[in-house]
C-alpha cells in the first residue's frame, strides 16, 4: 500500500509539473518557439500536403467551404487541422493551427496550397500574414490589410452584416466576392467559396488568398472570442 501511495503521489506530482511546464512554455512564446511549432505543424500535415492538387488560377473559382479531415483538440493548448477542398472534393489547401495558453488571441496558423505557404501570427490587435516567408501585411479587425512597413492600405475584405458577399478590394478595384455562409446553416460541399473572381495578377492572387484563407478559417479554429463584434 505504501508503494502504491508513493507511485500515485509521484504521478500527481509529474502531472502538475507537466501542466505548469505546458502553461509556462505556451503563455508568451517567443519567435523561435513559434517558428519551431510551425515546423512541427508542417511535418504533421505533410501527408496531406503531398496530396494537394496542382494550383492553377482556375482553382480560386473552384475553392469551396468544404473542410475535410477536420480535427480539433482542446486543452491547455488548443490545436486544429484540416483540408479545404474544391467543389469537386479535390484537396486544395491544408492547414494547421495552434492557440497558445490564455484568454487572449495568441496563436499561429499555417496553411499551404500545392505551390505556396501562408503563415498567420494571430494576436488581439492584428494578424501578421506572410507568404512563402515574405511579410504580406497586417490584417486588422475590420478586414483591412496594411503594408507591414508603411502601414498603408494594401487590400481589404469588406465585412457587412446585410450582404451575402464579402467584396475583396485591391487598389480600389473589386477583384473577388467571397460568399458569406448563412448563419446556422452548414455550407454544402459543392458550394463555391467565391461568387466571382475577376482577372487578377499573381501578386493580387496572394492578397486574395491571404484574406480569404483567414476569413474562412478564423471561424473554423478554436480561437477565444470575448466579443464577437471585435473578432479579428
């Protein structure tokens, strides 16, 4: 009985120490910690990324809200991953997400198509997004994408309560319209994510995808939301 008691106490002590370690290392992670996590996230979804279909310009028009292989784990550290498909059920975008300990937004999202990587460092005030390791901008709470250096407006997604389409605007030109799922209804796997996509250049496509991937996935991942009106 004495040995069993010692073993139980040792187990409890280990659990407490492990929980404290997880909290401390995931409360205010530094840049190296975040990058290390992203590297692990890449490895975890590598089997999925190897199956992604070749990305062509037409894929924007074919992207759907369909989220397959969706997995969410909640605990001290919340994680999620999945795949967004085309309207033909082809895997187009694989993603992995990690929310660090705490009640504020402090997370990282990694997403990739067959030919490029998107990384989102999520904080309360803004979301810093990069494509293939190059900073693209800061996504604000109102959907504006600001240049990371000049803080000038680069693009924006217009979020309105009374419209079914969220316009994506680059240089005062509406280049795409992301459909807004009806509240309380799950989109069909064959429903397009975009109502329309105008002719765009490669650089504009990165901006469209940066905003759209975040707009779609921010409601799919376990981010803490204190005030829904203040949701980045």
